[in-house]
C-alpha cells in the first residue's frame, strides 16, 4: 500500500508539472480561450443544457485546442480559429462524458463525473446537444473539408470506443495490433483532426496532410503514456490485457511516434511556434 501511495504521489507531482507547462503555453498563445469559450457557449439559449455543458468542459488542459492554435500560428494565421478550437474541445469533452458512464468512473479531473451529477439520461441527451453545437460552430467557416475533418474524427472515435468495449468483453488477451487500433481511432484521430484544422485554416493549407500525421503521432504518444500511468495506478485498463512481452514494446512504439512527429515538425516553417510545438512534443514524450 505504501509503495502504491508513493507511486501515485510521484505521478501526481509529474502531472502537475506538465499541466503547469501547458498552462504557460496557453497563456502565451490563447490567453482568452476559457472566457471566449464560455461566452460562445452562453450564446446558445437553453440555460439548463448550457449549464451542464459548462460543467462538462471545466478543468481540462485544452491540449487539443493548443495543438490546433500552435499549428495555425506556425503555418501563418489565416482565418480566426476560435470556432474550430471550441469544436475540438467540445468533441473531446463529449467523448469523456461517454467514457465516464461507460467505465463507471468515480472521478474526472478531480471532479465528480458528469453522469454522477446529472444522471445517465441527461448525460446521453446533452451529448446530442453538444454535437449539434459542434456542427454549428465548425459550419461558421463554410469549408466542407473542415466539417468533414470533424465528421471523420467522430466516426473513428466511436468505432474505437465500440472496439474497446468488445475487447473488454473478451476473456482472452488483447493483441498489440488490436490495442494500437483502439488508441489510434479513439484518441489519436482527434489529435490529428486538431492539427489538420489548424493547418487547413492557416495561410499554408498545403501542410494539411502532414499536420494530421503530426497530430496523430502526438495522440499515440499521449495515450500510451497515459495508459502506462493508469497501469501503475492498477486501474482496469486495456493495456493490462496485453501480454507482458507486448507491453514491453510500447516504449519503442512511443519512441517511433516521437521521431515521426519530429520529422514532420522539421518540414514546417521554423519559427517560435515551431519551437513551442517541439517543446510540447518533448513534454508529452517525457511525461
């Protein structure tokens, strides 16, 4: 018990340090994000639903919007990316509401999970409303590829969630290929979409595909690292269904994704925002 408590303390300490760096980056590149996010949400006229959404989105690191904004600034700011960044954050939080009541989580970001406050029925209904808001926001650009980017991410995330549930219901071990497919669809797809939208709305949309792959690799790094931490927490995670020899190969996969992400970064314009993306990639890799 003491050993587990010590490990949890170390993990929490490191997480707090990482969050401090995220917060510093956000204060530099999107200092008014939370205020503007709330203002836009409050502009929708259903007070009860918006109150629930404001609870759901509270306390997040805003990592995915940060990636979107940094990519956009790195490639040259074109269109205002506020609506796109809000859409990405809402998509992420929609998935968290689903995850929490499917997994019966007891805490989320040191808060009581949404479904524990508002109930299962409201958790289901509010995600429908959130998806409507996401479509409304991204449609402000009148760019079919922007809408298509979020649609494809939503499809992949849903498929990843369904596959994860199916794998949990299996009694045997999960293969490395199955595990990687789940995290690619469930997590990395939204990281890729965030980076792609940042590029698509920039002055250099020719980098759109490379931006997607950069974000996708960040998502793989982030999710594997997060799963390894959860394994140390002794939580019931999909990673625990991998054979021991396959678990050992995860660090190699993380390193490959890190090197691939750096490869794409070297092809982007070299400026202070590229340096911030490099710092963010290093931070996730060393987390």
